[in-house]
């Protein structure tokens, strides 16, 4: 068949002719046309048949497509030219690729057990002293350079979040929360929460990460039926370099936009910090809770006789338990008039805080029945004995409140 050309009035198209020579159809050869010439030449073309063609799933390799040219509107992002070197394999010993993140002219690669970056349109060359330099390269995906440290993202790409050049993610396999920045990988869970994440990350079936631009905090939510409450949501604060608080919300997803923080829950989008009501998440009110140790003179066995605090009104002492297992009755807020359910107290005794000289005081009444180790205990006797006391304070106010200081009245145990 001789070559011939048909002129058409459309870019990037070709003519289809069926049995009826007068029946012609115009077909576009790409998603969006953009040839500079208004015709397509229909000459002989090479044609290859791959009889073994099939989908090939490679979990530790990269591949790149053609590009979208915004100037000509030619879209070749669905074109993968097998005649070119368009793939780059990653070390399979580090598991499958779970997450890719483009940053400047590099591509960060998160595998289950390793984090690396690929040089894009450049390659690494090394000096005689072992230093690394970069130079232009012919390959789109250049050399793969691993970050130091045996860390990965496990199989939790949903834990990834970033702010600027800081990337955050969870390594469930190693029980660690990590930050990747210009100084490399840092285990931020070491900032006072190492044991917590070692124990609880392995229990989570889902780890949801997001970045809160409003507070400059990385939020991570551990979710799974094996966790005590079904989830734990907590944040890492870049200003204090620590983990300031747990939160009472369980997000399906989270993101920041225009310095505002949003989370998704049950297909609804919730904007945080959008009203003046405190202690409310997804329309459900909660209480603020602070748990701490009282451990003055740690080598001394003490009798914790009373508790006092400085701060706003109506804080309650939810619990107080010493290391020897002695418990005190809960202490109600100074504005509470609720009877203590299930407790038989004589007279007008009610364990509640009383305000004196801008402080709130309460006696600690022993909850343990009977006698132990030579001491008479019970509600008639004040105090609980131990080396240290674990105290939990709570407040259900929906306004801004403060708990400035908590202290005890103690006596040396006999």
C-alpha cells in the first residue's frame, strides 16, 4: 500500500475508514491533542506483539511516565515507553515501597524498613575522600541514596504528614515515631514517650498522622480494638520538643489549609478551634484530665495527709493511689454538692475541695478497709501511705481553665 496523507481540520487526530468508503471517522490519538501540524501521516509503522503481556506488580521498583506539557496541552502521563529505561529497582530486603514524597528535586522513598531518596534528573558522584556531589544525569530517576538508620514506615503510610522540610511518620515494626528533616531521621518518640510507643504502636491496626498548622504540632492517632479505649490521639509539639497531651478525638484523616486544622470523622469534616467551647470534639463534651506523680523525698515512706492546688475552681481529684496500693476517696470540686455514691460517711463529711486563701484544700481519706502493716486505715483515718502518690485531676468545664500547681501535706510514716 502506498503512503498517503489526509489533511484534517483537527490537531492530533487520524482518519478511520470503514467498508463504506464514504463513511469516515475522526479519532484522537491522545487524551488531549496538541500537534503543531494539522494533519497525521498514515504511513507504514513498526508493530510488535508481546504474547506474554500481563500485569506485573513490582512492590520495590519505581517507574515514570511521559509528561504533561502545559504549554502545548499534550498529556502523556499515561504513556510508559518500554524502549526507554524508565524503571529503577529498590533493595527488596527493605520491603515494599509504601509512600513517595516529592521534595525539591528529590523523591523521598518510604519502604517498610528503610527510607531513601532518589535523585531526579541527576546522579551522585563521589570524590576521592568519599564526599558526595551531584551532577546532571540522563536518567529521570537517578541514584537511590539511603538515609542513615534502620527505620521505615512499616505498612502505615497513613501515618505520614509533613510541614515544610519536616516529614513525620510511624515505624510500627520498631515502635517509634520519627521525623525526617535536613539533619536526617530523628526518633521523636524518645522525647519522654519511648516506652509508651514501644508498648502501644504494635497494638494499633491503623496509625493516622496529620500536621496541625495552627499549633505547629504533629498529630498521631493510634487506632485498634486492642488499645484500652480503642484509640489514643496525641501530639508532638515542635516548640517544646515533646508530647504535651492526649486528645479525645478519633480522626479518620486530618489536614491543614490556610493555617486552619481540619479532621474527618464519619464522613464529616470538622474545623478545629472554630468556637469558644472547650473540651468538645465532634459535638461530644469531654473533661480535661491531668495525671502526675507526687514524689518529694523519694527514699522516704510518707503519709499523704491532704492535697491542695492553685488554679481555677471546681477541679476534682479523680483518683490518688500510692505505690503500696493504698487509695484515697475521690475529692469533688468546691462547687459540687453530689453525695459520694456507695460510700458511707458519718456526719457532714464530704471529700471536696474548700477554698482558703486563694488555694483549694481537701483531706485525703483512706479508701482501704481493715488494717495493714501495723496501721489503722479507713475513712476515719486521714492519709495514704507510700513512697509516691499517683494523682489524677479532672475538670469538665467548657471554658478556658488553669491548673497552676498541686501539692500535698505529708508526714513521715511511722
